[in-house]
């Protein structure tokens, strides 16, 4: 059974092909290929859930972000702009990222959870536990590096 998000990608691909939108068509084809490759990776094929498809799309956005930075640094602004345009297409399928205030609230909840288990405020030694709890709450909506930096600042 296909995930709802994968079906949406296929439906949007068909619509973009009919509209002759080459940017969207190419980007969605690459995204669907990445999802399919993830499904058949490993010893046996598996159906991906919406969360798994989101993870694949986030990975694709991250690849394009890094590529855009490399292209811009190498003096190839036209290729960097192409990558940024593809990021724009892919971000339509991702959940809204957390704002600074929402991330701070998630971190506070994670600190409170870890504090409840230990009966005292977490220190830098429990930073990994707090990051794990915060990432579980912010799944798909915040970059792991941003969560780690916010936890480090909260515990300092």
C-alpha cells in the first residue's frame, strides 16, 4: 500500500507533465525515484510510510541545499538557482518548520521530561537524552543541528 504522500507526489507529477512545467516535473521525478530507491534498498523491498517518505524528501532538500552552496561558491549562480528552485518544489510537501519560539517550547518540554525522570535539572552530561526527547517531539519540523544547538544553549 502506497503512502498518501507518495500518491500525492505521483498525482502532482502527472499534473505538472500536463502543464508542461519542466522544473516541477524533473524535481518530482527525482523525488519519486529517491523514494523508490529507498523502498528497494536492503535485502527485501518494503512499503514506506508517510514519515519515511518525509525523511527521504528532507534528505533530498538537504542535498540540494548543499549543492546550491557549492555551486554558488564555485561561481555557478545559474546552477545554484536551479537547485534553490528544486528546493522550493520539494518544500511544498514538507511540514512547516518550527519557529524559534516553538523550538524553545519543545526544548523546555524535553528538559522537563528528562528532569522528571532524574528528579533534578539535566546537565550537559544528559544533553543526549534531552536532544533525543526533543527530536522525538520535533520530528520532521526541525533540523537536528538546530535542535542540538538549542538544547546546548538551554542547558548551559
